[in-house]
C-alpha cells in the first residue's frame, strides 16, 4: 500500500500573540541580562552570613520537627534543610571569588552538589523564604530574527546572598572579640541549645588534651 501525504496547505498558521515579543518561551517577570548591581562580598562577610544561616536554621526549627519541612500555612516559612545550607556555602564561595557576581545555572549547581534539578529549586525556595537569597530571572538575545524582532531565550538567574538583620546580630554576638571578664556561657547564650552542648563538649575535650599534654611534659622532664 502506498502512503499518500495529507495536504495541510489549507490550514493557516496561528499568528503570534500580540502580548508576546517572539515565539521563544521566556519565564514571566524576566528581564534583560546585563546591568546587574553586583555588590562585592568579602570572605569575612560571607562567613558571617553562613554562620547567621546556621544559627537561624536551628532557632526556627520546632522540637521534633525535621529540617527542611514544608511551610504549614502562608504565615509559616517552613524549615531550612542541611542541603539548603550546602547550597548557600557554594553560592557564598562563588560570590566572594567573583566580586559579588553570582549567576550560576541550576544545572551547574545540581551537578556541583550531585542532586536533581528539582532539589536545587526546593533549596533555593527555602533560602528565599527566610531572607537569605534573592534572584532575578533574565533573558538574552539569540541573534536570530523572529516574527516581530530578534528572538530571545531564557538564561541563568542573577543571585544575591544576604541575611536578615536579626540573624546577622546573632552571628555578630558569636564572632565578637572575647573580653577577659566575659564567660563562655554568656557568649553562647544567644546560640541554640544543641550548639551550646556541642561547644561545651569541645571545650571539655580541649581541656583534657591540654591536661594530658602537661602531664606528658612533666614526665619527660623528670
């Protein structure tokens, strides 16, 4: 049996909608790439942002609640997972090395952290809900002519890492220079209980090592 092609010449091609510039798909609220106001971030500032994120993640987590839990309602920001903190570490590292310029693709981040694309989107949403990340969707020209002008296509987002004032103040208390009359317990008061217990254990372990080293020195001298 011989196949006979169907004639579609009578059909008219649907015209491009007036509300769109070209037929190239672009996400809503995207802007032209270029002209971003990149703000340089020093490593000390990045370290402070990451510390503020860790303290905030422990503070906002309810007892018995897993990390990274979804928001319960519109007023709830949900949790911050350990993966979201890993993502923030990668973003801060890029921003500090490139004078604040931060525009990695989601695919690159997924490969760097060895996770699916949807996981990166979930971690980004967690950081944004808690005020530690913001971004702007962007498009670029493709160099091809479209029905009503140059065609455009989606490109990677422009990101900015930041931290809420309350979280930065909590981190500043931890990073403040230690005074002679200041006790460790007073410095740790602003930190979560789990972190305080970990610091006490580290302090006790350091004291034991120091004591064993002193005893070994006295034995060798004798």
